[in-house]
């Protein structure tokens, strides 16, 4: 198993073989998580601190469950009441954390690059749980695992990513990962949410939902991120759903065995028809949640192995 990263800050630094290593290990953790006894000792004796500067339900709880299943001591820091709110800088926070000697730091932050800055100042492994519009690597990895298990492979697929691409760190990480694995990527949505400049990423862009979904193997819907919008990006939610919301009629243009994905939380009746989201024959949305725990277990396991291989560096 080859995984040479000290931190998991984004998809960009990962080699395809490292992605494969992480997904293979995650597969084994899916099996573990389905047993009655779900415990492993992979992180026994290690301390994991979750620092979420943005509210999160799925990601934070997923990392907490993952750490506990691996035997780590898990601490959730309440950043809403932290010293950061009282004026402390991120670097001072890093120095404070260093004095506590954590082994794994899971960070979500509203500003792109903040997690990378923190990683430069601490002596432990850092996992990016989402930074601004930049990246959300574990979401892309769990999406990849979901696709691989559903389709039997993770290469040479037609994958449509639809909706609010402009504000989505999930979309960015998925584009990077899926291109590394030799897939054809289509971005579908209004020009206000899918800037033409994204063609520089080597993707195809469609404003017509039906054309964008034609013969797609995977349809990945994205949440409208209203909290990141500072203007009129869509005329109305009703008009948006009519043109870009996924329903059975639009999905009929994809392949008959196409799977439907959504990172959550969903706005039913805006981004996706609720009946379709719950269709066990097409939707893998609940599987994505399950794969999230397994992928985060695998990421922390691999990073902890690299930590143990660098005792001198950590004690410096």
C-alpha cells in the first residue's frame, strides 16, 4: 500500500495509485462498519481534534464516528466560542494546538487556504474537511468509492456534475479526482453558476440539462450554496428547478443504469425531485453517507502510519 502524504489538504497532490490505495483500504472499512463489532485499534493511543469553523452535520459527525471506530481519543473543539472569536490569530491557535500534542487535526474553514496555513504550523497530520471554495478532498474520495462500488470501475465513465459549480469545493475536488482516473467530465448549469472559464479544466460545459445528461453513467447534483451568493445567480428556485432540477424526465436522457448522487444537504424540489432522491434503484445518496465514514477511516489510518514513521520530525 503506497500513500506518501503527510497531510490530506486536497486532491491535487494525490497520485492515482495513492487514490487507489485509499479507496481499497476504505473498502475494507465498509466491511468493518457493517459488523456488529465495529472497533479497530488503528488509531489506538492517538488524539484526533476536530476544528469546524463552519457549521457541519454530516462531515463532522462522520469524522467523529470514523475516529472512534479506529480507537482514537476524539475531541470536538467548539470554534463558535473559541479564542479565534476573541481575536486570536490562526497561527496562535496552531501554537496552542502544538502544545497539546494532537496527532490528527480535522479542519473546516470558510477561507480558502486557511487549512494549508494551519498545516504548515502544526506538528501533526492535517485533513482538510472543506476550505472556502477551494477543496473538500474526503467528499470527492467518498464519491469516488461510491461510484466504483456501484459501477464496478472508476475510469472511462461519463460523469455529469450539475448545478452550482461556481461556489462548490465539492465540484472542484471531484473534477480533479475524476480526471486523474481518466473519466469524461461534463458540467451542467446556468452560466451564472458554471463560468465558461472552467473549460480550462478540460471539461465540457452544457447549459441544456438534457444534452448534458445524454448517455451519462453518473449524475452528480450539487446544492445551491445561497450562503456564498452575493447577487442574483438564479431568477427563482421554481425556475431553477424547471430548467436544472433533476427529475425523471431529465434523467431519462442518461444511461438506463445511471446512478444519481448528491453530497447533501439536499434542497428537495429545487435541485432534485424528492421521489428520485429516494429511488433505491437509481439513487446512491445514502450509500455516499456510508462511504464517508469508511473513506475518513482510511484517510486517518494512512496518515497515522506516516506519522509513526516520522518520530524524530514529530518530536522536534
